[in-house]
C-alpha cells in the first residue's frame, strides 16, 4: 500500500518543497510521524497553532460549534462571528472587523479600503500603496504586487498597478517615495517574516505613523504572521505604541482553522458599504469559535510568559558556535547560521526538531505555550546541529 507521501506526490500540485516527513498525529508541541518518531514542532504550521496541536480548550470550542451550527451565509447573523468581532475590538480599541479566510485576503480588503478612502477624501488618482522592500503580503496577484521582493514577481507579470516600494528603516527615503506618488496608504509588517525575521526600528515606525496621521494617509499594519500574541503583545504594533488605521491578521487567529480578519479604526470603519466586499466563508461559526478560545486566553500574564520564553531563546542561541546572529521579536525568531540554513533545518528534522527557513535564516515559530522543558530540548538540538 502506498504511503500518503506517494499519493501526495502523484495527485497534489507540486508547489511545495516538502521535507521528507509524514506527520500522522500530535499533541501540544510534539508531533509523530507514521513510524512513531517524535518531533518537537518549532514551526507551529508557520505560526498557526499558537496553543499547539489538539489544544483541549480549542478542540472543545470547535467541537461544540460543529454540533450547533457549522456554517451560514453572511446574509444572516451568527453569534461566534459577532462575539469574536467584539472581543477583537475591545482588546485593540479598533471599531469594526471584517472576516475572511486568509492573510492574503485580509490584505486585499485593506488595499480596497485604502483606495476607496483616498478616492473619497482626495480623488481617485490617490491610489498608490507604499510598501517596504523585503516585505511579504501574500500570493494573490495584487498582494504579490504589494510584496517588496522581486523574486516573488517573476513569472506573473503584469502585476496589479499602483504599488511602490521604500527601504525599511529609512524614513526620509520613505517620504520621498510617498511624495512622488498619489499615495493612499502605507502598508508594512512590524517584523518582516518572510524577509528574514527582521524587526523594524521603533523610530522609523513612529515617524511613519505620525507622518501618515499628519497627511491623512492610511497606515496599514500587516499582522498576518506577527499577530495573535506572537511578539509578546496581542499585536506587534502594540510594542511601538502606535495606532494604525487598519490591521490585517490571520494565521494564529484561527488556531488551525482558516480565518483572517481586518480591523478598522474609527477613521475608516465606514468606508466599505453594503455590497462592496464579501466572503462566503468569512466569519464562519466554527472558525470563529476556535478563534474566541485563542484570543480570550492571550492576556497580559500569558503574553509576559511569551516574552520570558523569547528571552530564553535569544540568550540560549546568541554567541553560540555556528550562529552568527539572532533576530526577531517574541517567539518569532530568525537565526543566521554559518552553515546553509536549509541544511540546518534538514539536519534538525533528522534529530527530531521541525524548524522553518526565512531567506538565508533558520526560522522558529513555536507554539506560544510550549513548555520551557521542551523548548530547551529543541534549542539544544538546534545548537548542536549549528555547531557541527
């Protein structure tokens, strides 16, 4: 009988560079392959399973909703959608929420909102969205256009018009790019994840936020990977004390189910009118029930524990043999290794630790509730691989 790896290779489109690991089951931060081999999961499905695999509270919330109501059209009201929106607004100070399925869709909605807002306030020619070089905002044609990395643009030209790019952490350069365009919004990640796990400078972020406010340019913060507790705050922008106009998020929000959200400030909460945007599965009751169980537990005490684990990771890895530098924020970590990053990840796989890459770095995105004991075990293996 063929393994599901063989079936996958025959029938699933080959767009993923899969590792030679067949995962069958898991619990918490530990997963097991078809042969029963144990792995410590330091990737959490690329920042998705923030409370680990088969988290009891999440599973119970999802199961209860499955036995109540699994889906309804957005032509009707459902309680989980309403309660999750209220929870997100109460925890952020934002005023309205739109739900979708993914981070790319969330960013598409943000772009649409920014262009409509600017057209109504300044004129339809104010349509350009400025993003940062080295950014990543999604894989649709429009969010590829927003992504500030040429390698993602190859093969898919022509891309959607109306985007320009500025260097990260260069405020004067950003202003020049804004001023040469009819600019509707600036969109940026607080930590550039796919770009190498690089946190933006606080001074740059604060100056950009103030400039946008002063010039009535919407500030969109892409929290698809950085959000939902990943950086030690509910959302990464909160580490910098700014107030964005739009926040996009996904990944960890659903805890393992597809869910994205766009949070709107008072300034643009009424920009999109009835019929101007929609999503068949957006606000799905089961996904929202899972998200409520996630977001309700991300309180200050828990987020302080995330920060402590982050400190442990940085202190454990910095200045170790074979490790050139450690970057990131919270439990979103990039490790520049002397050895090729992909080789390090493959070797870690062999020794029972699942890691990721980001450009030329090893990337760690463990579950936020990973135990210190298991975290230390994984770090010891990673260090040993880097050193040899």
